[in-house]
C-alpha cells in the first residue's frame, strides 16, 4: 500500500486546518468582509457579518480540501506542497473527502439560513468552479488555467456584497474584475519560481509551456491591465480621489516588481509576496475611502 493511500493512526486538527488552505481563505474573507462593508452606508447586521463570512469560509475550505485530494500525487512531486497532509499520509483521501463534504454542506446550510439564497448559490458556483472546473480540468488542460479558473477565486467580495444586499450590483462586479485581473500576475510570479517543479509534475503552467520570457511579458501586460481596471471604481464614482492616488501608487509598486522580474529571475517570490500585500492594501484603501466619503456626506 502506498504512503498516500495508507490511513494514519490519528490525524491532528492542524492537518484538517491545513486542508482548508487557511492563508488563502483568510485573504478571501478579508475581501468578503470589505465587500459587505462597501455594500451599505449603514452598519452590516452582526448576524450576516459573522455567519455570512463563516459560511463563505467553510465553502472555500471545502474547495481547498478537494484541491488537496485531487492533487495529492502532484503534491508529492513539488517541494512547496510535499508536506501537505494527504501527500505525506497524515490524512487518508477518504478522511479528506468526508471533511470536504461536511464543511461544504455546513457552509451552504449557514448561508441559506443566515444570509440569502442568491449568496448560497453564488458561493456554490464558486466552490464548483475552483474545486472541479479548475482543479480537475483546467489546471491540467491549458496554460491559461489560472486566467480562466481565477474567476472562482475572485468571487468573495461579490459574495459579501450579495449577503448584505441580496442583489448583484455593478460595483460588486468591479471588485470581482479587479481580483480577476490581479490573479494571473500574482500566480505566474510564483509559477516562474516553481517552474521546474510544475514541469516535473506535468502541470502546464505558462512558464513551463511558453517559457519564462513569455510569462514575464504577460505579467507586465496584466499588471498594466490591473492598473487600468483599478481606476474604474473611481471613474464610476464608487470611490474618491484618495483611492485613485493610492491605487496608482500600489499599482506602480506592482509594476516595479514585474520589471524587476524581467531583469532578475530570482525576484519571483518577492513579486508574489508583494502581490498579496498589494491586494490587502488595495481593499483596505477602498474601505478607508468609503468611510471618508460617508463621513463627508454625514457632515454636509
């Protein structure tokens, strides 16, 4: 019996937590919370704030667990993922399947009971998109996998918005568009750094199929596109001048690291880390600008 298929004597809670990709889910929930706060001029009901994000987090964790299950043989071949609980045998696949079903169903039940049906259905679509469409098909089918599959990961601010309002608004879709444009340069920076590992695992990431130079050009182009997309909330009146200035400065930083990758192949992880800081700072900037606008309206 292989190491992966053998069942461990006892799995720790940290192993189940790792199945959920907590760092990734935390970033998703940050954008979901801010999506909720941007959706209204009033205070977000506490029940929706707590249970809405809990349901979204559980469904995201379920999708991440499916990713661990499907990619367990790939994970064994990559240094970045070789210590994951299923790849090492600390958890058996059937344990992970039971966990994914439990968390996913619990998350859906919470969303149906404490938010609204539309939020639940959109969350389910996001779960299916990442866990099955991306992980099972796109990831192995095309070097554009992260571009197409990135839509599922871009959904959290929309989910938070809909949890509060019960409707899809064009401003929420702009938030989705920003994360959608951010995902390729964010992930391709990591893919360049891990190019040999993806090649060994036979995953057709862009640096593997088209080379590093072509990928770096695409990182620069998508970063420029991201800078354009992030101005749209200002142009539509969603945010004010402080947001515009801050978003351009943050985008300039992203462009700097994209150019740094062009001249130094060893800056991939630095670019990847900056992209995470960029997204967190950008959404924090959105919230601050929103609060400032509302304060000005209240005073006037």
